[in-house]
């Protein structure tokens, strides 16, 4: 069984504009992210991004634009992210358990990569990110910013770089 760090995208890996981030010129990887991901990878963690991309359901952008942003992120991080899962749904248009706080995308990754949830972490900047991981017993780290706090998280930090020592200290 493998251990994994699941990551939300906007606000964790790249700058969150407060609206949808889908244009390459607006997609900026946050300071310290490539180094933080490299540390996690070197410690033996799989890296899986799980992100809601509701703008697709709303017709604001396409899967191809989301994938182009993911390609840009991979390029900035040396291609070390193992997988990207995104939910193109929004409750005003279509319902899906694949959208966080649903756990379907986590379950797909767990099955595909033989991940042990008990040795895994979720890092997100919204309560729904942490809530989605809880039924699977994946530990949560909340990045403060978009929301002020998250009672369900084991830790609250200001950045991915601050989360890494907490995870590595748990090995």
C-alpha cells in the first residue's frame, strides 16, 4: 500500500484569484510549492491533486483549459505530481458525488494507486476539502486564507511549505 498527499489546487498550489483560475496567463504557482512537493515525493508520498472546477459546468471554460493549467503546474514542479482529478460539476447545473465534499475522486485514486488512507493526508484551503477526506480517515491540513478556519483539520497552516514538516514529522 502507498501513502499519498492529496492536494487541492487553487489556494494551495497556485494563486487563487477568488474567481475561476483557468487562463494560463492567470495561473501562477505559489512560492515554495515546487520545493514542498519535492520534499514530499522524496519522503515516498504519491502526490494527487483533487480539485473542483465548477466553471466547466457553468460553461465558463473547458476541460482542455483546466488540463493546460495542470500541464503548466507539472512543468513548474518537474513533473512530479502523480495524478490530477477534477470535478467539472456545480450544484446549480449538475449534481455529483465527485465534487468535494464528496469523496468519489479520492476513492478512485485510492483504488488506482493502492493508497492506504490511514497513512495519507489532504491539504486544502476550504472546509469541503478536509470534509471530503474525513470519511476515508485521511488526515487533513487546512491552509488559512480563503476561509478563516476548519474545525475538522488536524492542523492549520499558512502555506504548503508549512504543512510539509508536519507531515514528515508524522512518519
